[in-house]
């Protein structure tokens, strides 16, 4: 017996359809969840603001990682390699790997 793929209807509200720009992310975790804080920080400032917090189970976060990897590969095959430029003056801006130990020391 062949199963038909399940179709989901996803609602996108007006506010959500505008999107949120983020150039900085913090990721922390516990044994039961992974927390993504998406923020904006502007050059020359010492303070950023979190605009969105996403909380996932570790299993859902790993599934999200695989989906993101797959979509980046598709993007690069269509538009070319995404280059990451490391500029000395931008060290405090961008996406960084955050470890739980770093959070506990704060």
C-alpha cells in the first residue's frame, strides 16, 4: 500500500511575513533543549538586541541543521559558493558558536 505524502497548510501572518533581520546569534543548550537567540548589533556599538528566540529539542535542532545544510547546498549550486569574509573590525558581529560553559561563567 502506497502512502501519500501528508500536506500541511502553514499560515503566515502579516507581521511574520515581514521577517526579522539578524546579524548575530547566540546558541545555548541544556540536556533537553537548544535555544537560538537571533539579534542585531550595529558596528561601533557595545549593545545588541535580541529580536527572536527559538527553543527546540535537540532532535528538532539537528533536523533543522540537516535541512539548512541541504538548502545551502541547493542555493550554492544555483548562485555559487557563499563566501565568508573575516574582517578584523567585524569580530564582534556575526554568528558565533556559543558553548554552555561560556554561559555558566558569565
